[in-house]
C-alpha cells in the first residue's frame, strides 16, 4: 500500500472517530459567544432598516427579543413590516401560502403571530444554516 493510500485511510478513519467541533455563535443581545446548541434564531425588528431581520440570541436574551417582536407585530397595520416578517420566515424555510397568495395583511399578521407563538413554545425552531469552510 502506498503512502498516499495509508494517509487517506488514516484521514477517513479519523474523520469517522472524531466528530467535527461544534460551532459558536455571537449573541446579538449580550455580545457573548455561546455554543450553537443554546442559540435561538428569531426575527427582530431593526429600527434603522425598519424591517425584521434574523437575530441570534442566547438563552438569556431570546425571550425578551421575541416578546418585542410579538408586540410589534400584534398591533401593527404596516404592510411592509408584516411583509418583512414573512420574508424572515421564508428565508428560514417556513412558507405561508396566505402571504404568497396575497391575503390581507391582517390575516397574514394573525398567522405570523401563530408562528411566533410556535417559536416561543419551542414547537418551531430555526437553524442558523450551514457554514462553508474557509481555505487558504
Ligand atoms: Zn445573549
């Protein structure tokens, strides 16, 4: 067996035995770096952009941020704000037919509040997605 084959075999064996290291995530609320397993992916209103964006929040910060999102959506009639919340969910793979077919914003808002309730209860969780390796 050539040296290349031995190295490749060793590399394959090592990759099977050693799980990849977990990722760490920066919490946008408290600026702490925490394990990905303790991060919640939620929509949060960026006042400068005047729309909902994705935020990563640790266990200590996420409920307050999610409550802020709930309060903003519960009483708004701003169609662009409601649309940005829907765009957040679609970006995370949660598609709402009622939004796509153009149902009235109040109807979409009610369904958004349901989705936020699911995030709050943990029956819906969102992922930060994949990262790609850096080379060089
Ligand atoms: Zn935090």
